[in-house]
């Protein structure tokens, strides 16, 4: 029986740093991560949009509205 594991990425406290978000996305894509959990402080909608094409699950941090 062949079992395929789903890879999940974990990130937090990106604080609108689009350059670092893009680096993380490159790494997630290289590792075939399909779901990313953001553990708070993504801050703006533009930072969320940087994860376009990935399933993103997030929780609010103290800097999120």
C-alpha cells in the first residue's frame, strides 16, 4: 500500500515582511508543502495575498486586526 503524506508548513510573526514571506514560500514550494499554518501577526491583507496559490490557515496575533 502506497501512502502519501501531506506536508504542512508553519510560520508566524511575518509582520508584513514581504521579502521574507517570499523566501518562506520558495522553501515551502521546494518541499512540496500544500498547507501553511500562520500562527499570528501576519498584519495586513497584502501579506496574506503573498501566499496566493497556497492553502493558508491562520490565527490572529496581537498585531492582527
